[in-house]
């Protein structure tokens, strides 16, 4: 069953490996109820570092948070500050609207207590 009754955004941040924990903590203080973090390898030209004639790929952490649209701006601001994402080369953050949502049908409001 697809739940289209909620106005949900997916916030995605890509940060340097080891920084996700602080960024997620800030997001939770700003109203996020949870996050998913997974690891990735940067493929940008500037991401590969040369060390002893070997290219070392940059490791990244990707943070995904589902949030009510009304909380999105506060969460993004907190994550941006905690991850210093306004500084060049520290990562990126963006949000997308969720059109179809399956699996959260038991949560009519994402603001719940565990």
C-alpha cells in the first residue's frame, strides 16, 4: 500500500568518512527521528589522492533521513553547521520530495517516541 497522505522529504548528505555520527546527532537535536548511514567511495576527479604513486579513493558516508516537510529546513541547517558543509570540499546536502512511501503506514506522524 502506497501512503501518499504524508508530506515527507528525504534529506541526503554526503560527508567525509568519520563525520556522519556528529551530523546525525545534530539532525536528531533539530527534530529528525532517525537516520540511515552507509558507506561509499568518491569517484570525482579531485577525490582521488596520490600517495606513493598510488591513487587512494576517498571514502564517504551517506546519510539519509526521512522527515516531515515542516522540519526539513531546521534539520538541514543543523546538519550543514555540524558537518561544516558550507566549507569547500566537505560534502554536499540536498533534499527530495517523496512521492511514494511504503513501509511507514503504521506511523501517520514521523514524530513518535520509541
